[in-house]
C-alpha cells in the first residue's frame, strides 16, 4: 500500500510524520521532499493547517517556524530519535528568523 500522504499527481518521497504535545499546542508534522523540503504542520487542537516558515534540515535536525494569531513557535525534531522540542518565539525573534516583518 502506498503512502496516504503522497499525492499521486505529484509524487514526493515521504520522510516522516511526528506528533508533538505540550504547552504550546498539539501538532502533527508531515515531511516530504522532492525539488525541495515540504513541511505540513497541523494544529491538532483546532484541526487546522498552520503556515510554515523557514523549514530546514541541519545537523540531523528538522526545524521550522509556525505562526498563528496568538503565538509563534519554533519546532525542532531530531531525525535520529524523533525527539521534539518546541519553543515560543517573540514577534522580534520570528521576524529575525524568517526575515518577515512583524
């Protein structure tokens, strides 16, 4: 059986799926690759996909930032063991990390 997250019209290698739960929210993260890294992050508390910024893989860690009306969160997932760390960012930290205006 194929990957349920893979679009048959645009096949991309599936890299992984993680769920995180904590003070900053409950999230499902799905990562695929192809001509670039694609990160989909769903807020499980409200069942909504979040805007994802500045996704990257370095030193065996996936990191990306999500932004909602109430918070900015830096997500870091260690790819070797799936350990997840989430940090809340200030508006200034978000702007510096993503080069987006606050």
